[in-house]
C-alpha cells in the first residue's frame, strides 16, 4: 500500500509540474504575440531596408544569386510601396 501511494504521489507531482510548465510556455508565447501585435508598423522604406539586408545576407551565404535577390527585391518593392 505504501508503494502504491508513493507511485501515485510521484505521478501526480510529475503531471502537475508538466501542467505548470505548459501554462508557463503558453503565457510566454502570449506575451511574445502581444508584443508583435502591439508593436508599431514599420514604414515602407524601413521595411525595404530590412528586405534588402536580408536578401544581401542570403547572397553572402550563397543561398540565392545576386540576380535573384534583385528580382525578388523589385517584386517586393512594388507590393510594399504600393501599400504606402
């Protein structure tokens, strides 16, 4: 009987710890999501600066060619600047 009680306590403690960890993860995810949602939207020129920097980094890493980067940047510029 004593062994069963110890196993029950161990199982319920482990389950409770898992539930607390899951709740903490959910709270952290919600905080990150809220910070993204409530952050100010970047203007079109700063968005394009970020796109340009990301594309240049991809070229440096040989993930895409310079021509591909220029083509993709032109497509995105039309979309991003069209929003403004």
